[in-house]
C-alpha cells in the first residue's frame, strides 16, 4: 500500500496534472499534496508530503456531511482527475500496470476482509430488525448480502475493459479530503484529496458510489443525480479540452456503470458510513467489535440516513441478489 501511494503521487498524478496544465495554460489545481521525498527500504520507508494545513486546508465535519457547494467542488475535481488519467492511460498504459487491480478487494485479502465486512453487515441487519415498517422489508435482504459480502466486493470492483475506466482514488470519502476557505465569507474555494493507498485503474463508478453514500449531508441524499450530472459535464468538458472527447461515456452509460456498482454502495453504507457518522463520544473499537468484546452503538444520525437510503436501494434493485 505504501509503494502504491508513493508511485501514484510521484509518477501518475504529476503526469496527469501536466496534461491538464499544458492544455489549459495553468488553469487547473493539482488536487493532491505534493510529494517532496520518497524512500523505500532500510532503515525505514518514508513518504514526505506538503503540509496542507500550512496552506490553509482543513478537514470538514464528517458528521455534518458536505453541503452542495462542497460536493460540486469535489465532483468537478474528481472528474478532471479521472478524465486526464483516462487520456494518460491511452498514451502510456505501462505506467498503470501496478494499478491494474484492487489492492484491497481481492482474493489475496479475503481472510482479512471476511470478518469485518460480514460482521458489520450482520450488525446493521440486526439493527434494522428492530425498526417497524423496515424489519420485514429490508433486514432479510441485508442478511443475504452479508452471507456473501466478500464475494460481492471482489466481483463488483473488477474492471471491465469494455467500460470507461480511470485511475480511481479507491477510498473516496470526506475524511480523505481537505478544503480551503475564504478568510471573510468562509466560502469553500479549493480541495485536496489525500491517502492514495487504494488507488487502481477501474470504473469511476466505484469512487462515485463510495463518495455519494458516505459524504454528502443528509439533505442531499435525493440530489445524487444532479451531482452525477455535474461530474459527467465536467468529465466531458475535460476530455474535450484534452482532445479525446470520444472517450467520454454518455450519461446513460455512466448511470449503467453506477447501477453495476449499486451493491457496492449498499455495502459501504453499512460498513463505512456507520463509522463516518459515529458519535464522537461513542466511537466503536473495531478490534474489540470483531472479537465480540464490544457491541456497536449506531448514532441517531446514521439511523436517520439509513432509513432514507434503504427504500432508494430497494427501488433501484440494489438489494436484490
């Protein structure tokens, strides 16, 4: 994971930025912390990055979620990075070879993934069993997903070379973003993405579904389509700027890729989102939870969000096996 992040920050991201910079004559921001130094091997590996805090960047409040202004900024930046990575892959596919498959959702790590994802899905399903009007409708479907959750994760993130593919971040939630604001109005101006350990070359739908189901504020749950449209518009504009508009999938095809990744969205909503929305004074100890030494307390915020998401998942068919 360490080498994967270092390689992305030293090789691929600078090349992506050069493509954008040359085409726009300096219009684009880098969107990641600059890598100042990298060393692998003895006496210890090291990765030194710019201190984004000194540049005025800070974390957003994860429990509040991101408002529309933040989300639109993220969608535009993500689309620009995705678009340029697709063009770079066309020009130099060899540098993407180390990123041809997921480091995390793979057979090699099945034994590590199984306990955490299966247990968290089961715990959420048991929580839903307590909710009138939701229990008979949703709990059994969540239990069925839990039974084969790792199979689903590995299958759902596999790249289809017939689809539009890009270098994805792989852990694309608001906890891995930092924002810079204006001094007077506190309007959000800029964003930087951090932690590229899980990046790989695959469908952009993975980043989109991960972000949409872990990061926007609850009042934006019904606005996912407008965020996807902003992403697509920027994707198309950036590919056009780079002279490769033909690479851009139609909005309809992008939605098909998102539907293929629908079950992934469900799993992230039941495994990552509870941690994002956990009460600060009642954070679960995952190691103790996995050993069944500690129970999980779901925040009221998480329950509210999940009660909104489950009917949407059902309507889209993402709960069906």
